[in-house]
C-alpha cells in the first residue's frame, strides 16, 4: 500500500491576511488589549486557520483510533490487553469518558478499530479497518511492517477526509491501546535523542518496579532500533497502529485545512512524528492540556507548545482535548460578538 499524499507533500499555510485582520479586531474590542490572555491569541490563530476574520470550531469531529501492542508481552501495563477491545465496545455504548464528552459538547464521535487481541463485534459508530490483531513486540522486532504502517497512516488520512466531507472545522483525535504509553515513550526517545528514564512513566498505573521494568523494555527497543531518526523508520519500528493512524489523521487534517486540537501524551507523540515528517503541520495544531505522564513535557517542548490546561489528566481517548474545547468556543464567541469601542461608544485607551 502506498503512503498517503498528506505524508509526502507539505500542507498549506494558514492565512496571514486573516490573522492580521483578527489581530486588528482584538485591538478595538471593548477591553484593555491583552486582557483576555491566551483567548485572544486562540481567536487570531483560529481566524488564520479558518481563513476568515470570524472564526469558529464547529462542527467538531472526534475520532478515537484503537489498536493493540505486542510489547504488552513484556509486562508493561497494569491492565490486561483485552481491555482495548472492551473499551471499543464501551465507546460505542456511550459509557467512556470521550463518549460522555462528545454528547455533552455536541460533537460527532467515531471509533476506528485497527486491530485488537480481543474480538470486537459490529457496533454502531465503529469502523473496522483491521491491520492485524496487534503490532509485533517492538522490544524484539519492528512493531509494524511497511504495509502495516502505510495502512495505518491511510486509515488516519481517510478519517481526515471523512471529517472534511462532513464540514468539520476542528478535529480531535483520541487513542485506545493497552501498552501505548510504552510505544509513545519509545517514539519520543528515538526522535528527540532522550533517555527512557526521562520519558517513561506509569501509564495505566504501574508502581515504581513496573516503571523500572517498562524503562528497561523501552531501552531494549531503542537499542534494537539504533540511531535512525527518520520519521517513517521510527514510526515503523516503534509505533502502534493507533499512533500511526493519529499521525496520518493529523497530516490529513493539515492538508485539508482542518485545525487539530491535540490531546495528551499519545496524540502528542503522533503529532511529533507528523511534524518531523512535515514541519508545516505544526501550524495546524493547538494543544489542549499537559498530561500527568512525565514524557509529555519533553514532547511539548520539542513542539514549542503551550497547552491550555494542566489538570493532572492522563486518560487518553481525546478526553483532555474535549475538556479544553469550550475554551476555543469561548475565544471565538468573544472575538466575534464583543462590541468595538466605536460600536459601544466607549472611550479607548488614553493618548491614542
């Protein structure tokens, strides 16, 4: 299978013209300049990404990608691997955190099953694009084959295409895969040249001994992988089905001018791969929150990202991005609907 075009070609740039128009509008609204803090820059950023001086994030599309990891054979998770398949059913049944938030926020939600050890029946809202029952054990061999990584990237790109066809103005990607913090940590270590001790964390709740074992597993995988920092090589060697699909979705959204609100550690690791491959994709990303998973800080720093929230969250699923979504809506509402000094007959700043 060929790689999607969004992997191969740089994305378009945001509209500098509309960014300038939005910045000028912020200066004449009935408030001291800068008094709305990050909300002002969010509105300007969204205006540039939307290509309009009156930005919006609606409609919102949420897509959760699910896949199992062969590295679970090394005992890197506190939860059994069958949880991945069980959670796919929970997403479809409306009982997961992201399902609750999608309903609460009026966002559409789809789940893409890329391959789980446990069986997943046909369920409403679940798209089955099975690549395999799980990746290979990255501690022993490359996690994905060349055809598998292309299939996962294509799955993500197709999700971006569905989002574009639905008129989506903001994309939130989520992850589900027992063992995926191990994969994300290994990816980040390989791409950034950092030691596992700095990035490996407890994931689903490992104790100190479990974290130490997980660190040794990541070290073994990195030693097998070597020093190659090529984005495709690293993703193939150390990635997961869902992480590769998220990478494809991020690049696919950027190619189609859809802003992406990035969730926590797993999605940020996918974003790091995407930006390493196509640096222009960074312009299309906003970052929702700082995960409690320790490796997230290093990835955020590498992406020059300032997240909107820091709530100690580490669930995944896109849940942190969903919690941050109302801030983007507030930024747009304030920018679009506040009166200017001239409109309201309010005196502006003295001496101007």
